[in-house]
C-alpha cells in the first residue's frame, strides 16, 4: 500500500510477471565467478529475486509486466498517477458500484499521459470520473502494462544493481 498527498491508498498486484530478466544467466555466472552450469537453477532463482528487490527499492518495473492498481476512491486532484514506471499502456479502468457490480470506463472517456513519470490518467475533455458511490474496498481497478520491453533498454544503473545483489546473495 502506498499513499501520497491528495491520493487515496493504493494497492498493486502483479497480473502477469515478466517473462524476461534484466540480466542473463551468463552475466550472473560472470558476476559470481562461476564457470560451470551446476548452479544454473540456483542462479536463475537469484536473478528473479534480485530483480524483485531492485523493482521494490527503485519503485520501477524493470521489464514488461501487467499490473493492477486498486484504489478505494477517486483522487481529489482529478488525475490518477500510475506507479512503477515506465508505463507502456493502460489496458482497462473498471469501477465497482456499492453493490459490487463492475463497470468499465470506455477508453475514449480518459486520456493516458505517457510523456513523463509517473504516467497520468485524466478524464477526457467534458468527462468526469463516475460520481456514484463506490464499493468500499478496491472500488477502482486499473490494469496497465509497465516496464522496459527488452533487457538492453533497462538503465545500466538498475542492471548493475541487479548484478551486485546477485553477487551479494
């Protein structure tokens, strides 16, 4: 959970984990000074664990993954800021009414600003966030895709942090 001034509490869930890692097995072997393949399974686990720590500490998605942001209320400032940049796209925005019925907001009713960090979502001109009473918990759910598309696009400082953590572990 994370809260910022003017923002409601938000929860984040991984829907689809990355299928790539920011560093290769050969890079991890080199970092750990391992020449054979006997520990490859263990090293692969360290790569995943190190990426997860770097993502948590940097508050960034390193490689393409689908996430769901849950909010209990619409933000008072009118815009929704997406965590874990870089954001690639917003898949859907769904809200639950007080009875728990789901309603999808049409994509033409909101604008996604991907030009900076964090990515922002605002109502389209002449549109507003629904004013109906929301379901009391996780009444708003935003699915989005975040992360760099390939390992070579991940900033070197984050790749190096991942390698250093692998070596430490």
